[in-house]
């Protein structure tokens, strides 16, 4: 995999580790195709939804410390979530009714809170998200959470899985509990203890030259997604998709997960809590819409912030039962396979090509295993 400017990827960084040892860290292609800058192993990527597992770990740390329960209603920390309404269609018209049960912290972690994303479809609720510009990075986490609470739910909490802005709301819960901004909380409680010095919600000026960029135009002729500007702080520190990181920084987080909550003698989460996080939390809960169904491969459920493999077969990609993974909208991806004592990361900024290269990368990684 050696992409050039005439190919489908601007550049990439791949990391593979097994049995606690780095097996591969390779940079290929270009960091910035507009400037023909070579890719480097310390390139900084917009990791989008690979933010979610990090924020989920932070929430479970507070759970272990007795600061919250997963069964707590979200309204205990964000009172505006006390009287949410569910949208339903009656004779073709949208009608609202009070939610029969409140969304819980567990619902936020496993995306069963009744929320959605504005880009996941064109249902009336999703259109309201878009009209409200709910993804604006000019809102604070508090303002976003408040705005979401006033919009209708897609379904009754706890009844369906729909990929959503739930982790953004979870980030606001962490702010309320800690009295810090989400960025400050993550830095002091996770990034500094784990030595993740390159991870944050914006990139300081002295590191701007290391930011990986996508092609200006999609090489396959599609509509190129506009990536977020990470060169200066913004009001929204999105718990669902705002972080930037390097491959080796994220490798430290994944080794911490593979070690079941410990890295370099620093334990931040109990081993059983990591097992709990990476177990399936959906059971028979159905997936809500087609866009969400496309995100969970056959044989997979969802834990607390990550997709979890429930069956060895069924999916079109290799992996052990109990492995878990997730990715980011601009192309980054990871998977962790505890049975093989393995994790792998692929960092890209190629939104429209991400699915093909995620599957290809995983196939290649498993093909290298000979024991």
C-alpha cells in the first residue's frame, strides 16, 4: 500500500502491535498533497469518532470512583433532559409525546438514548438537527446539550440502537461532574497519565506543520467531505468527534485497553471494567435505521463506545470473538483483538475511501499472523 498523488489516498500511517511489542509503524504517501509534503510517523490526524472510546473510558473512570451510575437518568446531571419528547408519524404527520422512560447514562454510552446524527438520514428529527445546525462548533458543549434536549427523540430511550450525538451529551455530563471543560478533564485524567502528549481538541501553532490533510478533490469523483479546522480552539469540544491525535499516541491508549486498564505501571481503570466496556450491551435491542445498520457488521453488537464482535463468522472481515473496533469519519480506524493480544491502527484523511481501506488493512494484518 504505497499511495501516490494519482492514487486514492494522500497518505497514511499504520501501526500494529502484538504481545506488547510494536511490530509495525510505517508512514507512506503524503502528509499534505497540496504541498507534496511527505507523510511522517508523527503526523497529526483528525480522528473524529475515535474520540468516543476515549470519552467512554473517562465516564467509566468516574463510575468506578462512585461519581455516577450507568443507571442514572441523564436528567440527574442535565435537568433539561427531564421532559424529552418522542417524534412519531400519525397519518403522515409528526406528533410528539412524552418519553415513557428517561434516557440513562448507559443509553448515552451505547447509543440507545433516542438521539441521532443529522447526516444519518432524512427523517423529520434528523432534518430538525440540520435546520438547527446542531453540529456547529461555535456552540459550547453546554449549549449543544441544551439544544439537543429541546429537539424530539427518534425513538423511546433503550429500545433501539442509532449512532448519534449521545457521546457529545456524555461529554457535557463529564464537564458537570468534574467542574472542568472536557478538554481539561481528559488532559489531566487520561492524556497526561498515559503519556498522550499529542492528543487534544486543537493543534497548537508549533505543531501545525504536522497536520495531515486530505485531497482537495475526491479522487473517485465523489463529494469531498470538508474536514474540521483544528488549528485553533473552538467552543465545542465534541466528545463524539473532536479530538486530534497521532498514531503512536492512540497506540498508547489501545495498549492501555489491551492491558485491561493499565499502562506503564499506571492503572486508570479496573480490568473488569474494561471487560464490561468491551462486552456487548445491546443483546436483542434492534438497530434503528439503514445508516446505523451499515455501521455494525453482521455478528457484531455494541459495547460502551466500541463495536464488539459476538460471532467468529458472519462478518465479511476477520477477527476473533470479543474483538472490538471503531473508526473516524475522515478515515482513521482501529481494532483490538484480545484473543490474539493484538491491536492495529490505520490513520488516513480520506473520507470517501475509508471503508475499502479499513477492510483491506484488517485483512492484511490478520494475513501476517503465523502462529
